[in-house]
């Protein structure tokens, strides 16, 4: 096999064996348009720094004789970029087209003729019909963040005109060419590097992508890019890892993201698709950390409830409890027995969690007597919402079912405990879960980014957040 074919094969393997992203981010034409506005402001600022060197010389002018001249203090007084567009170029990046741009330069002139006549004044020079079309390539930098570079740029200077103030007519013909060519030279040399500099000014912003964002004391979420951005004719797609990890030593869950792609959307600037994998990786981390557990005692049950967590209430269903442990409080420990799983169906986000409920009688000296252990299967409906640059949520109970795992209080019919457990889930467990869910976790974001006009949709296998963005400061 030739080296070339071998390299091609390696590249092919590298490209296809890449992991699927847990999160897909799409920048739409509307997003690029917002980027264009920010980019233009940067370019305009940079073009104002074009420097034109002073010039001087000696010439022999017909009928006048030897003339010494000097042109100095040339400076940009205005830069106009009235027309520009950005177009994604599939496979390459983004092409910016700037046309009809104009610049105004002011400067001073001075001449000496035959060492006796001295004259000086100012001039205006305008450049119009300036056009350029720099192309931006977007790649992943070493840290999994996007980075842009200007891959080609050609500036085309339309026409220039000079207006001299305070000079005799013959001066005009002497200077016009000289000033013109000096300005054209300076521009040819400086425009593209300045535009490249302005455009690479977004890199410090891109470096603020939260590739590892802390969620809480147990977990962080990783948003590094898993492959280079994909540019299509209407959008730019970024594939991010979107995986929760325990803080410290990362461990991969026994499941992988399933490939998914966002449907065509144009309304918002940005779409973020968050797959079931991302949520499941969170479940994996929290379940393994052992934090999906809760001790429930009678003082957590509202005063108004007739059902109490004591041996009298439980004893009315399981007589042995009343007989062996009269007049004691009961404590229940609810915890997950495996990683909860999230399922996304259109307009339906459901979490299934399997766990155990262990009940204990609490003696006055605080020792615990185990009563029974139940297997608990629950299904909850989840609603997510965007709060700041975080995704938060809340759940409500759909259904639960109980089976007996073991009993220290004889055989009993588990379904008798359904209503107590339903009450415990509704008034204690779910509200506590919701307190945690409402804290939310960070979405991928850049610097001081604000999300506005946010919409959330649940689709098959993922959730999609459509949003506009605003950068402040
Ligand atoms: C629940 O109680 C047990 C002992 O009674 C304790 O070991 C455990 O840490 C408690 N769990 C929580 C979440 O408070
Ligand atoms: C949502 O989907 C689950 C299955 O994942 C199903 O059991 C439940 O009935 C659905 N809920 C609604 C409101 O359609
Ligand atoms: C606590 O009280 C129970 C019941 O009264 C008793 O069986 C147990 O031995 C006591 N435990 C301790 C450590 O005192």
C-alpha cells in the first residue's frame, strides 16, 4: 500500500472511530449574523489604526523649478463598512464578504520652492469601493475549544481621490499620484493583517468555553469538542462531549452516546441538543457517589398528615410491628439501587429509577431495628427549564411499584404500603429531589453570555434548547 493511501486510511479510521457527542451545538445563519455584527465592529476599529508613513522629496516642476515637499500626519478619520455578509463555506469555514467599504484620511502638506516660497495646507483623501473577503477556518484547539484563523484574505482597493486644501493648482498634479500610491501601498500591506488580527480577537472569547464546568461538590460536566466543527451551507455544528464526571478520578459509564443530529432550525441563533446520554451520565455519577439516598423521619412529614412514620401507622398494616415495637418512631432510607435512566420521547421526558426502601424502628436510645426492605420502582416525568446559563428541572411522580426484598416482621402484603410510600415520595422525596434539580447545571457557554428568547423541546432521544445569545461587556 502506498504511503499516501495508508495515511488516508489512518485519517479515515481516526475520523470514524471518534466518540459520538453527548451534546450538539448549532450556530444558525441568525447566529452567524450576530457574529458578523460583532466581527464588523472589531474590524472597523482595527482599520482605524492603519498607519501611513510620512513622505518627502524633491521634484523639478515645469515653469516653477525645484520644489521640496513633505506630506505628513496622515491619519484615518473614518472607516465605513456599510455592506458585509457572512457565508458558511462547507468544509472550510466562514467567508466574510465586505464590500463598498470606504476610508477617509486626512493629512498635511508643505512645500518649499527655491527656498523663498513656503506653502502648507491640509488634504483629504478618500478611498471608496474597498472590498475584501477573508475566510475564517474553525478548528479545535488543543484543549477542545474552538479556535479561528484567517486562511485567506485579499483586499481590493476601489478608487481613491484626493482633495487638497490651500494649495496652488500645480501642487495638485504633483501630490495626487504620490499620496495616492502611498496610501494604496499602506493599505495593501496593512488591511489583511489588521483584519486577521481583528478576527483572531474572538479567540480569547472562544477560550472561555467552559470545557469543564463544575456542577456541585460531586460532579462536573465536560464540554470539550470531540471532533472538528462541521460547516454546512446554513450552519456550523459543534460536537461536544457533554458528559458528567465525578470530580477527581473520572470513570466512564458502561454506556455510550448514541449519534443524533439536530433538525433544521432557523428561528434562534443557537440550538443545543442535550442527549439522554448526558443525563444518564449524571445519574451514573450521582448513583455511584451514593448521594441518591435520603433518610426520612416523621418530622419531615407535614403536621397535617394523618399518616405518621411510626410503628402505630405501620402496625395497622403489619400487626407484628405494632406488637414487637410499640410506640416507636420509624425511619426509612430510600436509595437508588442502580443508575436511573432518562428516556426522551417527543414531548415526554421520563426518568425511571429503581431503588430500595429500608424501614427501621427507632428505639429511645437511637438504635435501629430493621423492619423490612422493599424494592421500589418509580417513574417520574421531568420538565427542564433554562435559568441563566444553566439547565434546571423538576419532576413529578408518574407511578411507583413495590415488591418485598426481605422482612424481619413476618410476611405481609406489600401493596398495603402503597399509599404510605406514595405519600412519602410525593411530600418528602420528590420535593427534595426538586430542590437539587432547581440548582441546575451549567450549559456550554462563553464568557459573559446571556441567553434570551429561550425555548425548550423534547424530541426522540434528546432535548433541544433554542436560544438567542447576547454578549455583555
Ligand atoms: C442515613 O442514616 C444512616 C444511618 O442511620 C447514615 O449512615 C447515612 O449517612 C444517612 N444518610 C443520609 C443521606 O443522611
Ligand atoms: C412518556 O413516556 C413513557 C415511556 O417512556 C410512558 O410510560 C408515559 O406514559 C409517557 N407519558 C406521556 C404523558 O405520554
Ligand atoms: C437500645 O434499646 C433497645 C430496646 O430498648 C435495646 O434492645 C438495646 O440493647 C439498646 N441498645 C443500646 C446500645 O443501649
